[in-house]
C-alpha cells in the first residue's frame, strides 16, 4: 500500500506495466479509493493523487476507468513522431530510419476491436461517474497515447492510411468540471480526445495528429478553451469539433491539413475562434452551423491549397469549391480581420468552371463581415513522395502564380440584414444590396 498520494506504475506491486498498464492504473485507482474513503475529514479527505509513467513503452490491454476527482496521470514526454510518414516509406527502407515508433512515456493501445457505434468502448482512458457533484479536476499531462495501427476501411487505401481502428485515447462520458489535458501526444487513434458536457475545460499545448478526429466536445458545455495546440485530423474527421457550447475559446492553435474541417461548430454561441493558423486541402475549413450565433472569428490565417503528398492524392472531404472556406449558418457573428489565402490549381476547381467562394453566409441575420484580406492565386503544383519536402515546398511557393477569380463573400437568400465591409471588391461580393449593407474594398 502506498504511503503517499504519488504512485509510479513501474514500482506498483500489482500487474506488469509493460504488459498491461491499464490493469496497473486501475489497481492504483482502487487503492486511492480505499485509502481516501471519507468525504469530510478535517476540512478535506479526498485530495486525489498523481500516477506517474516514466519514459518507456506501456502496452494497455485493459481499459482504464477513472471515477475519482483530483487525479493527475502524468509522464515525461509526449513522444510524438510521424507514424504516417513511416508507414508510407517502403518497408525495405525501415532499417535505415532512426526511429520507427513514437517515444517518451508511451501508452500502446492494444484493446480488442470495439464497436464503432460507441467510441467509449475502444477508449484507453474512460472517465465516467454518476451522481453529484460532477467529477472534477482530472488531468492528463505529458505522455503519449498511440493507437499503433489503422485498419482496412473497405476502400482501395492502404490500411495504415484509413484513419479508422475503433480506438479512442481519452473519452469523458460524464459531466465534468475543470479538466486539464496538457502537453500530451496522441497518434493513430480514430478519436483522440472526446469529452462530453465539459465546464471550464482546458486543452492546451498538446500534439494531436494523424488521428481520425482530434478534439471533439460533445453534448454541451461552457467556458472552456482549446489553446496553443498542434493539431491535424484525417480526411474523415474533424480537427476541432464542438457542439452546443457557449463561451468556448479556440485560439493560437496551428491546425494542419487533411482534416475534413479545421474548426467545426454546431449550435455554438458566444464563442471565439481567434489568432489561429488554419491550413486545409479542402473547402469547409471553418464551419458555423445549426444556428451558431454571436461568435467572433477574427485575426486567423486561413490557407487552402492542394494535397502535395502522393499517398493521399485524389482524397477530399466531399465538398466543392462553392461551399466556402468559411461557412456560416447563424446570426450576429463577427468575421473580422482574417487573412485568407486560396492557392489552388484552377483546373482542379469543382464544379468545373465555377468561381470558388471564400466566405459564405448561408442562414441567419445580422452577421458582420469586415476587413478581411483575400489572396487568391492559380498555381500548378507537383506532388512528391517525400511528405515533409512536398509540404514545405508547397508552403513556400510564391513564384509562377497568377491571380485567381474568387467570390470573396456570397450571401445566400436565407441570410439577410448582414453587414459586409472591405472584404472584397464590388464584383467579388455577391449579396442582395436591398437586404444587406455592403461596402466594397476599393480597388486600384
């Protein structure tokens, strides 16, 4: 029995953490509950505990169930390295690679194949507790959760490029308060982080990439933040998704391409998407839908260009170029001071011959669109088998480009009484001037 509230999985007397760290952590949680069994002892009684994973590989064959507050599970290194690049390198070249797998304090999710209809079943860490008060102050910090492999999805894609495997890193199923997910690494999981009914949640300074979906805030929630993360989902999922939230702050994130969306709000109100760098290979980068209203989308850098890496050529999210890079269905949103770069090959535009849309107001009233700068260029890019080289070359390319005609702002008939200022020339803003106020950007 531990004499303190600090546990090291490598010294705990139950189980072998290398073979099944889930069994070890569940045993430690049982010990915490046994020792801290009174809710009011001298104005305290249940301080919680720290569970430490030293650097190393820890296979997880038993799901961890967390049902106590004030628990911190921490390691010493998020350990991310790209498994996608490695799996798309010819196998005969693997012996020459310095590393094959992620490192740091690494949990290898080796659970049985789960029912995809309930992602909680495939979660490495399941947080769930009924009753009152809500479970509070659970923290995950500075370790890696690795889903190891993706599985075939019935398409012609190699299994390791499917972004599906029924595995989730952390699934919070119950209403919760003041959770923290900091300095973590998530890789090769169908769902990295799914949290229901969050209050005052902080997801900060994590590396969440090469997962089907990265951050999903589901159910409802308030007063939470997603800040300073490096994020990149697969083409079937979302990088940042939130539904029915208020007071959500999404800021200072660097969102990589290939996610079906960069930021997707459904029924989200009075929230902010600010100061992010957003990069996508598809339209529909930022979506405000289901009456998402009174939100601020400001001072973000949007880059939409083409997939340059050979293994994923021809993959898209199913949206055409009329959808808009930013799509708004809601009222009284402010879209202010964003930079949009649309750097694509005109031959790839869908529908063929269409004029791509940058900002599209679909439904709602009273939206305010002001002082957005739009750069649209026609480029002829070349794919490459080298992922890093291909993406850097594409990012830095500014030569051999020509202007591309775009619709800067399109206001659908279902949206009215909007104000559009200095966000496109007179011909680039398509709106009913009788029901919307428009001031075009002066042109030289």
